[in-house]
C-alpha cells in the first residue's frame, strides 16, 4: 500500500506525464529560508548557505523529461537535513529535555551535522539557543517527514507499476582534499557497500561517469546517507544509490552556476536516467515470489 505524502510547501514533487521506474531525490539544493529560521539564526544567511549543495538541482533539469519523478527540497538544508534520520543529533546540540533521545551520536552528529545542522567550521553555533522540542518538531513535521513520505509514495508507485524502482539521491561535494581517501575523484557513487542497490545499477552508473569522462569512485569518501539507507530495499525491488558530484564540474569558483558545466552535467544526467528507465534488473535483483 502506498503512503499518502504529507502536504508541504517545503518540498516540490514533479512527475512526468507517464511515470517511469526512476525517482530522483534532491534534498540539499533548497534556497528558501523561512522567516522563522532567519530569526532563530545567530549567523548570517550567507553562512547558512554554506550547507547547501549549491545549484545541483540544475543538473536534474532534464530529469522529468527523461521520465523520472523528482522530489526536491525547496526549503534550505539549514531547516532540516533530510539525509539524516530523526534520531541523528548530538545531545550537546539540543535542549536538556531532549538529550536522552540522542544518546549515541556519530561523527557527523558530533560535528553539528545532524538532522538539524547546528554548527559549521569557522562559524560556531548556527542558532541563538539549543534546538528545543518545538523547534525540532516544526522542522520535522513541515519538511523532513513530508520529504520522506513523498519519496516513499513515488517509489511505491514505481514498484507497483514496474515491479522494481530506482532511487537516485543527487548531491554535490567540494573537491576531495589531498589528505582524504578518494582524492581526485569527481563523482562518488554510494550504495552503502552493496546494501542499498543491486550491482547492475551501480555498474551502469559508474560506466556512465567514465564515459563523461570523469574519475569515479564507489563509496569513498561517501557511502550513502540516510535517504538511500531508509528507502533502498533491493531484495524487495527498490534500488537506491547516492551520487555526489564535484562542484567544480558545474560551478564557478564563487559557487555560481557555470553555464557550460551545468549544460554538460545536465545532458549527462538526463542520458543516464533515460538509460536507467530502459534497464531491467536481473532475476537475482528482483523480489522472490515467496517473500
């Protein structure tokens, strides 16, 4: 049974005239900052914008024309990070009354990059006060939950019609530093080390990147976040992959769109989606009748 997406102006759902098996997720390219968020911030909007996957939605400009359903965050990542689970926060970043429910933070949460981003390097705390229950629920109910409900609905519709569904979670990244594994990689394909997608999908995406041609790595340094882990169920026919694209491929040095780079990457992405819409998973990747 398909879920019913929660209505929200924080997200946009764009469907083709005839739905295909591919769903594109763009959670971090939102550029709208609600007044409540700006009033709560102790830093300038320009600092909050550093959290964005700047303009990566332009890469997906031809996605609907290629037959994909596109789920996009309209509100900025500073409101809530849809690529984090609801329990992903560090206790020290929230009000005392909430700390018990965030008792096992990981590296990203401890760095202030939980379901509500709370800190950035060179900025310190982003908000005037710790996130309390009201602030957390407002962000979850108006943005995070509607986003995931829309993804679940679109994937269920594709699965109902085609017997399988493909989720492409689209992100952008800064150039990988010299000191970090994956240095020199321009595109990272993450399937959480084989957990969230069938091999056929990962191999097809990697081959497509190599034909750009650009350097590509698998799961290093980004193996895939909450979105692909929450929705990818290859044994049930739902294959989910995160794609990270080096911003230098489509942005200028001041993080503005480079027309030629955007056009090149948008053409590549639309061609990839067209190819994926025609692909058919092998029998081993499809749901088994006994399941």
